[in-house]
C-alpha cells in the first residue's frame, strides 16, 4: 500500500459531525432520483448511527440538532456530490422547508437493532417518484442507489469497489513496525495534505476557545500540556455544537482528526521538532488510529476518540520524542490498560471532555513508554505487546460490550418519549 492511498481514504474534510453528514448525503442522493414535492423521508439505520445523531449540532442550521433535522435538510439539498460537506448548501429558505417537513410528520426513523455495522438506508418519496440510497460500513460508501425500485447503474460500481479490501482493513493487519515504515514513505504532497488538515483542526480549536466561559479559560494557565488538552476540548466542543468550520476527519470521525493532529502539531513546535518530524509523527498517528478503528469498528460501543485516536496520538508522541516500535507498543499497552471501557453514548458536546481526557492519557502513556515503562502482560486485558492488546480491546468492544448500545438506545428513546 502507498501512504497516499491510505490518506485519500481516511483523511477527509467534513463539515459537522460525520453521522448526520452521512445521513444527509444519503437523503440528498435518494432525493436526486425523482422530481416534485417531497412527500415522505424514511430512514432505517443501525443503533450507533442513531445514537451519534441524537444530540449533535448541525452546521448552518441555527444550531438545530438530531437525526430528523439531518434527514429533512439532506432531502432538500440540491447536490449530493459534496458528501460529508453537504451542509455547506444549507440556507434560510431550505431550513424553513425542512421545518415544515418535520412538523408535517413526513420524517420517520427506524432502528435496525440487530445491525452491528454502519447502515444508512434512506428512501425519499416525491410526487414524481421514489429514490433510495443505501450506505454501509463507511460514512460515504454508497452501495445501492435506486430510482422507483430499479438499480441505478453507477451504484453497482460503488458496491463492487467496496467489496475490495479497504485501506483501513489492510492497515489493521500490519504490525507497528510496518506502520512506522509506511509513515516514513509519505511524499511531499502527502505531508502538505497532513499539514492542511492539522491547520483546519487548529482553526476550529482556536475558535472553540471563544465559546468557553472565563473560569474555564483561567484553568489553562501557562502549562503547555494543559493548554493543548483544552484546545482539543474546545475544538470538539465547537464541532459538536455545529459551528460552521470544516475539519479534517480521520477514520470517519472529525473528532478523531482533531485529537490526533492538534496535540502533535503544537507539541512538536513546543519541543523544537522539525516540520518533517511532526509530519511523520502525524502520519503514524493517523495509521495507528485507523488500525485501532478497524479493530473497534467504524462506530463502536466504546469512545473512538479515546480508544482509537488516543492510541494513535500516543504512538505519534512516542515517535516525536525519539521512540521506536518497542516504545510505541508499550504506549499502546498503557492506553489499553487505562482508557478501555469509556463508552460512546453518541456524538454531543460532552465528547469534548472525553477528548480532553484521552489527550491527557496519551501524553502520560507516551512519556512512560519512552522511559521504557509499560503496563505488563500480567495486568488485566493488556497483551504481551501492543498488537495483542488491540486484539483484546477488540474483544471487549465488539463482544463484551454488546449490551451497552442496547441500554444506551433504551435510555435515549425513553428521554424522547418523556420530552414528547
């Protein structure tokens, strides 16, 4: 694999949370298959898409939140080709039409409770026909597009491509030594793209600081590690509120992109690392984040920002501070032995605090690892090395915590019934 291919697949710009973006992209794709007034918008989705759209803000919407708004807005968008940046097309007139769709009861959502992988199956009924778009496994992986029940030919091409092994799947099979070797093959164009993404993520982080109250800001002080973790928190807070900033997402998550890139860019400058060293550390962080995401799933019962991006960040910090594969493995052990079990209860502003926790944990894990200290295999779920620890983490996240999402879904739906 070329690092360029990995970057093209996993390092993507996104406006707003990627789950509402995926839903809006599917709704826009389905709506584009017919003409006339919209009569109904129907969604079938997996539980994790549902929970991640439950309380997250939507950009350019006047701070509207939730899955019904994502569906209504998406069905009215004129151009689905923008994919995860579709919310750029939202305007006041479109919002008014979206509200009328919601108020009329035209929006319906069903949850496929048994579905373990990402699913967005959207049907838009218009006066002139019915369109359907199906996204599976990844946020923009359109596997089926229908017009009046008939398959649109271009969708079959997308589906056939999707059957091939994805870059994330390939990365998930590689040892840390190979990930490090691959990170070092980044071309000048790759490095420029990494820097562009880091600057996008730094921009929303700096903007996010303006949204916090003075007492929180006073806690930042002059300590660089505290300042960095607060900046990450601010960026994620702004993004989850629906602030109108494009970020560079990583492995399907903008929050993962912020967690992996902002600390490395700032800490690298703090310790006097060269730009080339920072680029390579970020390349490794991206690879390790995607590898961990492959173990957990695109969406998971555990917090991906802590358990995937936090691990990726720890790996990048080790490299930035002179460590190699052995120390990276120790850092992964330290992260798995620390943050495993932090649940994902959907995308929302509370994610900001979780990401701050993950950044703090990553710095501790990396600092200990560079000194040769790692949680030993005798402790709990920690493996003989980082790779085995990731395999154990996968068992916890995909098998041991199966009931967690069911309970989260029940709590969310009970809150909806109570507030109705």
